[in-house]
């Protein structure tokens, strides 16, 4: 401040006036922090510029775009707008067709698998695998072997003949003609059939759930191991009850009805055996079942127990296989396999009841009051070889 100004300051202030002082703000000096912020801003601007340039460059090549590059991109834009078939070989078309081919292959594989599954299920429903369990490791022959060739060679005609025989039995007429269509029986001999055993008429139309299956029956090894192919027909009767009848090939290559197997004929019924207690071996067609608590020990011998049921389920007896008698374990094995009981081969649950043909007698020395003993396992089912 000059001396003149200083003097003016020191001079007295006239009345009615105020002295004002002007403050001068000092200029701030630049600091390192402000310089750093500027550098960060410059970097951010440069990065934004690079991103903006990159948005216009498909190949991520940074920098200005010359005229040649602009023409190339314009040409590519027009090419992408063309139909797919006209841009063969481009990356976009190749990727799309790759997915189409892959989906087509997967769909074809699924269609083949589903087709095979449907074909297999239809085949199983039409022809059942025969239930024979003799010999342990013995493998079954194919269904179309000599025992069933007679059926598969002309199944349509055979099924028509079977329906004709069923119709004749439903009418209960022409007994002489019917007798020619029945299988010979050593037990029945020359005795005529009883139509009362046939029961209510059998229905063979589609609404009665009529179906057929070709099977193979084999006798046990102790019964000379014979085999025979047969056809099982199942459906509903007029009274609504189910039925199952069996046809085999006769001596003169003629289709015949196995009358004994169809009506479940036995030397004695289950109810008769429970009353008469036959001491001699008796041929019996029945249904067999087993539970864990049926096994017993009488004296020093161990027995495997089974329940045998007749045509009526309230008619039953208990019978036992002596496991300590020669051949007893083989009989028990065949019965267990028939029922899938205690099998380690399959995880399927045991079957409740199965048709079987047996030879048994009443032995008064088993236990305190005597028991029925299964002497021989003849074959599974009711059709004998």
C-alpha cells in the first residue's frame, strides 16, 4: 500500500460516511490431488472414446474406420439380409444347421427306442413266455420250436377252429362231434363228458377281453422230461366270471380241446381229499401258494409247507415236501421257482398262487395226526405233456 493511501486511511471520516475495506482473495495454488483428478478424467474420456470406436468395429479393432472398411461392412450388412440359403458357408448359417442336424439325430434315436419298446410290449402281450423251471440251469427253447410249429404255421385257422369248438360246447349239442374235438384222457377213458362241468357259456368277442398265448409245458426230470406246446385262451363268461381253456395238437394233427385241463379235473377234488384222506398217490390239479410260516419240522425231518387250493378258494389243504427224503429238495426247488419264492435271480415279489399238477398222499406218520405229503411234482399248469 502506498504512503498516500496510508495517509488517507488515517484521515478522520466525515460525519455520515462509513469506511469500507475490500478484501482480496488469494489465488489458490494447484495441488497434486487436483492434478491426479485431471489425469483420471482424461483416462476415463480416452476409455469412453475407445469403447465408442469399438461399438462400430465388429472385429474389435480400435481406431478410425477408413472408406474401404466402411464399404466392406456395408456389403456384409446386405449379405446378412439375404435368405439363409444364399449365405451358405457363413458362420451364422453353419451354427444353425449344426443344431438342426444334432436335434434330428437325437429325435431319430428316441423314435427307434420307442418303436422297439412298443414292438416288444405288443409281442409279449400276444405270446407269453412259457413258465417252466425244470433242471435249474436248463434254458428254454424258443417258442417257435417243434413243440409249437403246428400253431405258428397257421395260427389264424387254428384260432378259428378253437372258437368253433367253444361255440359247440356253449350250445351243448352234437355230443358225438364234440367228442372228436377233445384230447384223449387216460383217466376219463370212455366216459362221456358232463356239460355241467363246462359252466356258463364262454364269450370270444373283443368286449370279453378274449386273448390267447402260446406256451410250452415240460414235466419234471423224474417224469421223463416230456414237453408239449399248447395254446391258452382266456376271457369272460356270460355270467362275468373269467375262464381259461387249453388247446393242443391231437394225434392226427388236429386241434383238440384239453377237457381235463380246462375244467381242472383231478382224481379227487381238494374237498374230497380233505375228507377221505387217501393213502395212495393221487393225481391233483390245484393252485399252490406258500408263506414263510408254513415250514415245519416233524420228528427229525424238515418239511417245506404249501397250501393247495381247489376250484373254490374256501377249499384248501396243507401239504408238505420232506426235504430229507431223496428227491424232496428237487420238488421244493421246482415249487419255489414256480412261485418265484426266495429267488435271488429276480427282484419280483413272490406270486400268490399258481396252477400246478401234483401227486400226493396222506401220511398218518407225519406229526401227531398225519399230514398230506407232496410225493411228486408233475408239471407247472394243468396241461400235462
